[in-house]
């Protein structure tokens, strides 16, 4: 199987999650007593510049494309959707990997195409029909 040099492999994903630092806090919003006393929100900080897993090219792509970079080298993701800390940790990990995958996905250059002969003819026919319709509305002088 061919793996693009900029995409993340499964092994890299596992290593990245090991290099992350986790911090918990209380979730905001509705939820009553559970929200007020249990730290379920999970924040993941991934210092991609210090990472041994990513190549220089991958690090440069992340820095150029991401809007979640803090202090020039730390990528932060948080999750507070679920009631349990473990579920939020899984959610945050998935978010981080998806975000990294989207940043490292190579952009496919758009190939310029020309309109087909049939589409040019349709355009001319439509213009002619519209012109005739409008000419019928004119007053005869």
C-alpha cells in the first residue's frame, strides 16, 4: 500500500497520542451538579515542533495551515461533549488526529478545463432565445 509522505500512518498516530499532554477541567454550560463538581472537560496539547514522529515537511505544513497553533508550536484541542472524562478524552484524541490528517492532506491542483463544443453551442442558443424573447417585447415603430 502506498502511503503519502505527508499523511499520518497508524503507527505515527499512536506515537503522537503518547507525546500529547492532557489537562482536565470542569465543563461549562448546563448539566447541574455533575458539571459543577466533576472535571470532565479534556484539553490535549501537542507540541509538534518537539515531536520525534513528524518530519520537517509535516511540521511546516501544520504551522502554515492550522489556526489552532499556540506559541508557534503547540496544537490545542478540547472536548467537553460527554458526561465522562474518558469519553471526552477519546473525543479529543479523535479530534486531534482528524485535524492533523486534514492539515497534512495534500492539496490537489485543479486542472484548467475548456468548455466543450456542445456547451458553447447551448450557450449561444440560450442567448439567441433570450434575445428573441426580448425583441418580441419591443414596440414596433
